[in-house]
């Protein structure tokens, strides 16, 4: 009669199998960055640009150009 009402019988579902416990191995990686001189170069060029704001536009221009060079050099540094 189940077929007459439009319902079909489903086979009984099997219980999920338990997985075998496997010990996890965690590998630690060094997260500290490599030493670089670019942060120091950026700091010095920013100081030069700020001194240029207070003194002369040529010094400001040199500081800005060197700051851009330091930022690009730091970004292109290989990890």
C-alpha cells in the first residue's frame, strides 16, 4: 500500500563508521622576519623629508624621492 500513496520505502541507513584515531604531528615554523636594512633606510629618509619641510623644498624633494625608493625596496625584498 505504500506504493499506492506515492511513497516508496527507503532502505534503512547504516550507522556512520568510527574513524581510526591518528596522532597529529605539528611542525613549527619560524615566524620571525629576516634581518633587513630597509626599515632603517625608510626611517632615515622620512627624517630627511621632515627636515626638508622645515628648511628647503629641495631637501624635501630629495627626502620624498628617497622615501619612495625605500618603500619600494622594502616591498620588493625577497622573503
